[in-house]
C-alpha cells in the first residue's frame, strides 16, 4: 500500500506545476542528510532536475558549506557533477553565494 501511495505521489510531483515544490523537498532532505549514503541518494534525485530558482541554488550552496556529509564528499563524482551543473545558473546567484 505504501508503494502505491509513493507512486501516486511521484506522479503528481512530476507535473510541471509541482516540480519546484518537489525540488524544495529534495533540498530540505539534502540539508538534513546525516549520512553519506543518504546524501548520494538525494543527489541522484536532484541530478534529474535541470532548473533551479535563485533561492534554491543559494540554499544548495549553503548546504555544501554547512552540512558535513555533503562537504566531506563534494569530490565524489555524483556530488561534484551536481554542484558543477549548478554553475550554469551562476547568473542567478547573489554575490555572497558565489564566493
């Protein structure tokens, strides 16, 4: 029954009007990640997204700085690839987030 609910939730969450909310939830999940494994799982989900708002990007930059799980594995190929992909949105960042 839980799997069925998750499938329906995913079907709704992937509709264009809900994608930003879905990204917000993933960003929150990354922020709260307490293990390398969980960080890799969330990063894999985030890698499927290509558009992020300025606020979301700034949150992701802050997470890389403040969450030890993310910071310690920023050099892992998947985590590095995700954060490198955010560079195409650099124009959206405030000066503080860029540094």
